[in-house]
C-alpha cells in the first residue's frame, strides 16, 4: 500500500537506489583501491630493478674497468722504474724553466698515450712521484708552480688502496669527470701516485636516456651528496642535493633499496633509492606520483563490464517492478498516440474512465485526457484545411506560394508565421545560390592548389628517400657504407652470433688509376661491387669500407667450413679478367679475416684484427687470404716498438754511420765509401728497421738526417787536413716524395762548404719503375750540380738492361746474390759479357758483397771497376777512415 500511494517518479528512484547505487558504489571503491595499491607496489619493484641495472652498468663501465686498468698501470715496469730526473714543476717559473724530455718520461708518456687512445672515457693520465716529479698525458703545460705531493688526490691516495674522487669539472674543457687514484709501491715503499681522470659525459648520457614510465628519470648523487647527473635539472650538477632541494631529503640515505614520497619542482614525486656497494654512489629514480597512479585507468574496462552486468540486473528487476507501475501508463499512451495522429474515433471512453478514479498521477492523466478530446477535434478540422494549403506550395519555384486562410480561422496567426517563414526561406535560398557559385569557383582553385601541393610533397618524399639511401650507402657502388656495416655488425655481436669480418683490398689498384685514370678505376670498383653483391645472402652482408677496400660480414649458419668455402669462391669469381673498353684487367686482391667472438667482441678490435691479417697477406706476396692470429698482433707490437726506437733515435741523435770502402781492382786503392746507417743503442739490423721506416714515412726525416751527418763528417775531414773520398748515400724510393730534399741537399752542401763531387746518391730500380718521370727529373738536377748517381742492388729484382741507356746514372752496383750466381756459373764468360755491355753504356761497375779471393780475381779478369765487401774491409767508424784512407790493397 505504501508503494501504491507514492508517485511513479518516487517509486522508480527508490528502486534504483535500492538495487543499483549502494552495491555498485561499494564494489567500485573496493576494486579501485586494491588495484591502485597493487599497481603502486609493482611499479616500485620495477623501478628498483632498473636502478640496480643502471648502477651495475655505471660501476662496470667506469669503476671496475678503470680500477683494473690503474691496478695494471702501477705494476708497469716503466712506472716502477721511473727516473727521479723527470720534470719537476714545484719551483716552476716560465721565464727560466727548461723542459727536459728524459727517456723515462717518454716511455711513460707513450704508455699513457696508449691508455688514452684505447679508452675513450679516459680524459688524461697523471703520475706524481715522491720526488715532486710530474708526468701527464696529454702533455702538462703549467703556468704556475705545481707540486703533486700537496694535492688532495695525491695525499688521499696514500691512505687508500684505490681512491675515487668526488666529481668535478675540468678547468679547460669544462668536462664532468672523476679521478681514480692509486699509489705506486716498489719494494714495500710508496714511490708515487697514478691518477686516471674519467669523462662522465657519455655514461651520464646513457643514464639520462633511461626513462621510467612517462615522467620518471634517474639521478646520481655522490656519497657526499654532490649531484653527478640530473636529466630534468642539468643546472643542479655538481651542487649539493640538500641545497637545491631546500633540505627536503636530509635523511633519505636510510631508504636504501626502498621508496618514499616527497614534493619536488611543484609536484608530488615517488623516490626510489639504491646505493652502489662498489662506488657508494646513490642512484635515485624520480617519478611523478600521478604517472604511477594513472595506470589504474586500466581499471575502467573492468568497471565497465561490472556496470553492464549490474545494469542488466537492474533492467530485469525494474521491468518486473515497473510492469505493475507502468501498465496503466502504457494503456493511456496508446490512447495518446491515437490522439496525436488525429484519430479520435476508435478509442474507448471506458478505458479512460477506469483509471480516472485512481488517486495517483494515472488518475490525473485520465481526467486530463478526457478534457483534451474536444480541443483535438477542433484542432483536427483546422489542420486538415491547412494541410491542403501547404501541399500546394512548391519551394523549387522562384515565387513561393503563400498560405491563405480566412480571417475567422483560429489558426490565422500560425498562417502568418508560416508565410513570414517562407519569405525568409526564399531570401536565404537566393543567398545560398550566390554563395554556392563562389564556393564552386574557390573549390576549383583549391583542387588545383592541392594537386600542385601533392606533386611537391611527392618530390620531397622522393628526395628524402634518396637522402636516407645516401646516408647509409656508398654513392659510387650503392653498397652499404661503413656506418651501415658498423650497425649490422653491432647487432650481430649483440645477438651472440658467431661469424667473421672479411677485409678485402684490391692489389695494385693504384697503378690502374695511374695508368688508365680514376674514371676507369671507378668503373672497375663498380664491377667488383656488383660481383661481390651477387654473393650476398641472408648471412652475408657486403659493404664498401673506402677506396679499394670492402668489408664483408659473414654470419655462421653451421659449424662446418662454410667460411673457407665462401672465401675461396671469391677468388673463383674474379679469376676471369674484367673487360672494359677493350682493356682486360686481371683483378687480384688480398683478404684479412677476423672471427668473432673468438678473436674479439669489440667492433673496433675486430676491424683492427682483420686489418692486421690483411697486412700480413700484403707482406707475404698478396693475392691470398689469412686469418688473424696472435702472432700478427705480436708482429705489430714488435714493429711499433721499432718505430718508437726510430722516432726516439731521430729525436736524440741515436743514429750513427759506418763507412765501407769501395776498392779499385786496377790499383787496389780506396776510391770511395758507402755510408751505412746503424742504431747506436740497439742491435737491430738495417734490413729490419729500414722497411719499417719506409712504411710509416720516417724514412724521409731519417734520409735527411743521414745526408746531414755525411756532409758534416766530410767537412770535419776536410778541416782536419784529410783528403776525403766520395761518399755514397742510400736514397729510398719513398724519399722521392720528399719534394724539398733536393734543396735541403744543396743548402747543406753550401752550409759546410763541401764540394758536390764528394757525394754519390745510391738509388734502386723501383724509383724509375714507379715514378720514372719525376725520378729522372730529380736525378738530372743532382747531376747538373756535380753529384753522382748510382743504381744499387742491380739484379735483385727486375733488372732490365734495356732501360739503362736512357737513365741519368753514373754507376751500376751489382747485387751480391747476382754476383754469386754469375761468378759460380759454369760459363765464366757470362759475367765478362755483362760487364762489357755495361761499360759500353759508359757506366762504372761496383760489385757488392765480395768475400772470397777467387771472386776478386774473376772480377778483375772480367774488367770490373771496383769491389765492395768483407774481403777488403767491413764497415768502419768515421775515426778509422783516416787510418785506411790512403791504404793500397793487394789484388
């Protein structure tokens, strides 16, 4: 009875509150709370994991690796045996200080250079000794006194095994760095401190790239709360954390491996702290609290499903309840529909009357509907008349017909309103017609502009595609370039895949360019690239390294000999000659191969290993291949040591000259000497160090050094009253590239007032074979000054007699091996005829390497001019020349 006396509205509201809102609200609040709690904890766990990974990466990249490096440095023999005479800046004054480059300091500086060159994060290396000496690489350039022993890095290292400094900014380059310092102990006594200064920029960039969620980042704070990295606030770096945060986190260190909430930069944050057990650095993640909570939005889907289920339950329940409440309303609604359609004839009065006695809204509606009957009948009659009038109107006509009703019609006001509306519609239609014409014209213009814009965009897209292609490919061959190869190899190494890098270099390509031109050479490179590309497969990546070098990445698919087979197939495809413009070119090449991960997992080291293997092939005859091994690395190390010895000898007068006599076979007198170069403090053969000097370019300053020493010695002999004989100076084929050597030679002769006739330049055939025109011009200029020219080691290699008559030379020196072959030949006339032919060209002959009396006699009978060898004399020092200069040997 209580529900029956309530209004329908109140009945429905009561039902919805009872069935839906109460349980729905409780469920939503509970689910949302539990989900946010779970998401919050899960986010904290993930953040802690990321922090530990970042800390481990930083520790391994900087501290662990650098501690191992500095531990190795303090045990180095050069560090332990440092000379107490190294440069000391404790009383430095620019006006009277003289820098002394000791051997010990040079060796340590070279050691430090190798550390800086091979470790990109090392900014510089320093060594302070107990005597106040100081070495730094790059070279230390003080402007005031400097005593390392009073510096904090030195003093603090004395009380610690390995000391890591607080971060600081370098004065010159403004780089963010830390230093790792370790004392040097020899015989249980501290003799100094080594300091490695480490750049933090690259590793901090990597840390800054770590993003947690949408807003989170990682900051690093030192044990003394100095900020090392702050991606969102870079101006905080090197400031105390309590200063920039207004002491909000005074006791935050107690939250190690925990999270806490705080307020920073105007918003609520969630902080997670992890302190590295190795470095003591504090790694702090800072994430907006809203970023963590927003994940709870995923709850909406679940809540939506719950809402649908509850709504279905409500609908069923309301349908059952409302069937009782709304049944009278539905009945009355049918009557109202009939009235709305102006159908007043077929509804029953009894239906309305049966509800009119109700005391609720249904009863009121029934009484009201009964009163509406007469009004609707009257309205229907009027509307029928108006309907006929409206149907006669045609809007598409220019003149719109008007609705005409009699003055007594009760809807005359509606008719006037309709007529006013029709007038406005007519006016609006006319305006719309005009606007439509303008829009049509502008639309045509827009279509034309759009077509032009689309064409421009297509052209831009085409250019962008071309630019992207050029950025990753070689423009000549369309092969991937070095950057693409670096990316592919790095990805392959990351996948832990085994394979090899093949460095392919074409043999004698320079001669092709020199003889046929660079355009022809480019065509050959394009054909070679096409042939190599034809071998490309899923596991074979071809790229151009530069010049005539190509890099091939070979990924191992099986454990068999696929790599060997592929390498041999490369030689097969280039066996037929390449034909270009009726020229047949036989392409030959050498290959160096480095395997990974067996040889290395470093990109740079793998390429270096392949280059070492290629160098081995080039020195072993070319047109072959070789796999990298440790012997090659040892060979390179030995070469670098010799190169260092040569450079040191150049800088410290470490060379000396010995002189071997050239004896006349007619008179037995010494006619001249050959100056031979030796190292004063090393027992290294010239046959070993001269090729290395030629390879790295040191032969040019060495050649000038020898020339200066010879001329200076001749001047010394002249001043002492000795009548010197001509001295022969060896001239390397590489020295032809020293374009100012000729002027240097002439100027040095003039400086010491030495006659040019006392100098003879000994060359090899290679000079004429590789640089014939420039070599002939060079030799002509020397001969015009009175300097003699000799061809050394004739018969050692090419030895073409046909070109001797065309060369500007005076003497031909027979190679020792050729002498032995001809002198031991069963036909003794061979040597005699050869000498007669050379004499016919007006050339003097000197036979080298003669050690036996029988050979001297045979050469004498064959009319050889002079002999040089151990039979008469070994090379002697300059002071011994005075004793033998006028000696006459017995022939």
